[in-house]
């Protein structure tokens, strides 16, 4: 089978990939290891074209255009030119993109086109209570009409996307992300973990719940004065160019400045070590389609406090294999973290249950098999 993923997010040295990029990397490695051919096609972050082939994996990053107002057209033209060339060299079976990824793609005969719902414009407009951008909304609708099938990364994103966009009765299945459990390996105990230490990893922005997490710390530290919080993530800026990190730093009480630290982003390879050194991993995101950070920490057997929004309840059973909080309510974040800290003697048991849940839902072998079965059903339809 030959699958081409349309994405500008595939990991690259020197850049900190998001969840979609990490998923594509893990998925591509699993596919090629199983003997399938994979091509990654997208725009580069520079004006240089890179085309690298290693065994059954080809990664094409064409030069990023710099013509405001026309970039979408230039990118679409490049994608179509490359897809034609790729298909002529090694016939394609599947082309996969995200919600608006197929909008301007010219469909090739005998090739099936799949949209994987990573969280599109309509989905996040609803969750963030903001209006639909007409241009992006148009692209998603156009893209959905071209798809032959759809994969949702959680039941929540499948159901809530359907409120705005039609699947048109085409094949649709929920298949979750896969977690590299060699990298995020389970351990029954973490002697290196510091008591009362919290860690957050992700983009440092409002919708990831960082502000409310920081605001929860004073009451948490009153109950447990030793509590520390380490925040790792890439910078985010307000529309006026101001740094969100600077804004957060200004909100930290003077009495807690030694206990709350904001660190620069780290490579994905370093995340397991960071999780391992913490007592509790906290991800109070306002919304996720699924997210990788919580399942990755769970795979390691860590105690996780996750959002109760979106797919949170699909991922964690509150009080059993982790804890859930309402990220919009500072008192709820306080309560869930304090509840977790009070369960210190149960960390080993909770961590083992978290690992079992993550292994059942996100292990590479199972997720690979489900994707391949779905691909084959679409190809043979």
C-alpha cells in the first residue's frame, strides 16, 4: 500500500512538532516497518525545497511561498504537481489530509482520499465560542465533499464536527492516535520523581489552561506548601505581538516565584524524562480533539490531571486511572490537583491502571491494524 499524507507539520530537526506531527512520525514509522510505502508532502518552513527518501519513506518539503493573498493557491498548485509526479512514480492508494486539506486537491483516478479529524476550524470555533471564518469554513466544506472516507481521533471530535459539516454517509470510524510505548515506556516506580512536583508540557497559551493552572497554585500551595510547577512549552503571542509567557509571569505571586518555573520548549525525545521527574502531569486544556500529552504520560504509568472537556472522559475515568478537572474553573483545577496529591500512597496503583488504559486505547500494533483495515475497506469499496 502507498499512502501520502498532506501535512506541513511532519517533525524536522530544530523545530518543536505539535501533536499532529508527532502522530504522523509514529504512524509513518509503523507503516514503513510493516512494509508499506509512505510519502509526506507539505510546505517547508523556509524558501528551500527538501526531498529526502529513506527506504519506504519519502519526505517532501517544498519551498514555502511568500506572496500574501496567493500563498493558498501556490501551495495547492505545488501539492497537485507533486501528487501527479508521486502517483506516476509509485501509484498511490490513499491520500490523507486534515479537515481543510483536500479543498483544492485534484483527485486522481483510482486513489482514495481520506480526512482525519485532528480538529478543524468549525470544531475549534464551537469550542472557543468564536465565529466561523468564511474563507476557512468554505475550505472545510469543499474539502469534506471531496473525501471518500473519514477517520476521527476521538468520539467527541466525530460527534461535534458533525454539527457543522456533513460526512455525507461516507465511511467513518473513530481510530485514536498511537503512542510509541518504547519511548513512553511504563515503569512501576519513579524514584527520580520529586514529591509534590507538577509538570505541564504544551504550547504556553490561554486555551491550554496555563493561566488558570498558575492561578490555582496559591490555594494548592496553602494545602501543600512544597508544591512546585514546571511549565515546558513553545511561546505564543497575542494578536498585538505581546508575549503570553510574559503575561503569565506577571500573574505569579511574589511568594510563589521560586516554585513556578517556565522553561523553553524541549524536544519530544526529552519529554519522557521530564514526566518521569514529576509526581503529577497536569494538562487542563480548554479543548482537545484527543491530544497526545495525557496518553503519553499515562503510558509511562504517571498520574495525570486532564481536562474534563471534549475527549477527557474518554481518556480518563476520574479518580480511577487519573483525574479530570474543569479547566475553565480555577477552583476545579485546585480541587483535582489537591485530590491527586492526597492520593500519593495510591500513585503506583493509579499509574498501573493508567498504563493499562493507554495500552488498550493507543498501542501502536492495535492502532496500526485498525488503520490498515479501514484503508483496505475504503480501497475495496
